[in-house]
C-alpha cells in the first residue's frame, strides 16, 4: 500500500515538476547532469570505479557543467571522499527519506536541482522519469543474466531483467558498452537498434602511466610477488573461468607462477580442488583487498595477462592490461576481441591445450611479446578517456536537442 501511495503521489506531482523546475531551455549551458550514484558513492571496485572515473573525467574535461550524484547513502573511503572534493561534483542524499527514493522520490530532488539529463549508470533509471521533462539515458553493461541464467539466483535474474528491460523501454537513449551488448539488447528486448549508442569504457588513468621503479619495487615486496608471473584479475566465479588457467598452468614453464586478484565466491573451492589435484598449490598466489593505487603496478610487472571468461559485457581488465604494456590472452565467445583488439590472442574458453600452447608461445618469444605490447598499446588508445568523454557529452547534448 505504501508503494502504491508513493506512485500515485508521484504521478500527481509530475505536472508540477514539468512546470516549476524547467524554466531553463533544454540546451541551456552550463548543463546540469544527474547520475545514479549508488555505485559511485559506495562501491570500491568494478562499477564503483567505472562510475567515479566516468564522472571525474566529465567534470575535468567539461568543468563548467554541474554534476549531481544521487545516492541513498555514502561509504567513507579515501577514493570516494576525494571524488566528492571536486567543486563541480555534488553528492545528493535523500531529503524525504530513503524508502523508494532511487526508483520514485528521487524525481523531486532532480526537479529541485533543475537537472536536465539523468544518467542511470547501471541498468536502471527512476520510475516515471518519462513523465517529466528530464531526459534520461541508461547504460547497459551486459545481459549475462539472460545469456547465462545458470550463473544467477532465480529472484536476482528476474529482478535484473525487470529493471533493465523497463529502463530500456523508458529511457530516451541507451548506451551499450560494446557492440556485443548492443546486439544482446536488440535480441532479448526487441529494442530498436537506432535507440542504442555504443560508447566503450575507458579505465582509470592510473593504468596509463608507467610507475617509477621505486614504486614497483615497493609493490613487489609488499605482496611478495615472484620475478615472473601470469596475472588474472576478476571475481573468482564460474563465469570468469579461472579453473581453465589452473589446468593450463600444469603445462607451462615452472618458473612462471600465477597471480590471481579477485573476490572469492563458492567457485573458489572448485579451483582449490583442481590446484590440489594437479599439484599446483605452490604456483598460485591469491591476493585480496589490494589498494586500487597498487593495482597498476601489479599489472605492469606481469609477464602476461590471461582472461578466459566465458562471457563479458566489455572486459575492463583487458584494457587495463594493454595500457600497462602487458600482453593479453583472452577468450572468444563474447566481446573480448572488441576490448583486446587484433594483436591480442584469443582461445576457446574450454580449450585447455590451446591455452597452454599460447601461453608458452608468448612467454618464450620476446619478439612476439614486444609486438603485442606495442601494437596493443596503440590499439587501446581508442578507449582513451578524452575520446569516450566527448562521446558521452555529445550523447547528453543530442538527447536534449
């Protein structure tokens, strides 16, 4: 009953929102842009890093605009605190209580703040935003929960599907982070392809600069990193397919160890069993809770980055590796070729022998490593922040025109 009442009140107020808060013409400058800040204000990895990086680069490249980040709560952490220290980035917390705020009552705050365009950074936008003059954009990262439903709990899958499908229907524009994700939106939701714009992601700028030797030495000592190692970064879950790297490692030169960085899930037990069966427990190093500032150095010291995920929306770790000057081997079957480009190597995610062969081939061939590093770094410039940021700003202006 409480939810129904909130919906009725919101619909009753939609006319008032339209008439009161939007005396600005749609294309007045500077722009006032709102963002769903749930991840930016609370998550220290993944979509949190993506959200903060996107907003930060916008605020730096287009400093005259105002950027409002809406979240029902905020986590105290160095990287989040420093994010909100920017003069043109403002944290907005609920004025009228947190109940249903992100889905309904947030529209009151958007109206008060005279927001012209709202960007849902992760699969959802406020309910009934289409009944206001606020233009809306939603970013869809992937539809893996539909492509591989076995990886998700039933209730989670249905909730993700409802939110994302509804957002795609109601938003003025959809941003897909890869051509593969765009194709999935068209296939699963029947969305008009013309409503979808592909804007690739960049990664944090810290990956784009070589760290000084002193910093690398400190990082190596801090985490007791071996002289030669293969790197894998990502949640340790079945879809990420770490077990195939373990199986391939058996036939890789013993002087190379495997360093794995990522949150452990129940799948970790399968990985442990495989390591024990193959006698590889002493060749695999698991790192957890790595400070974000140290991550670029761990990439830069790796001999090779391996990412055999069954399915991704884009694959940020791949471009982090390329920017770090680290050769990449990734999997076919989703969008990783879009992220890794033509000078990375791709294998079937189930082909252990092919993965072993390609790892050995790269590690034993210095000239190939050099080419993969140089050509990979050249390719990945297409994802540079200024390019992506300009595309985003053009998207905002287009929906307002």
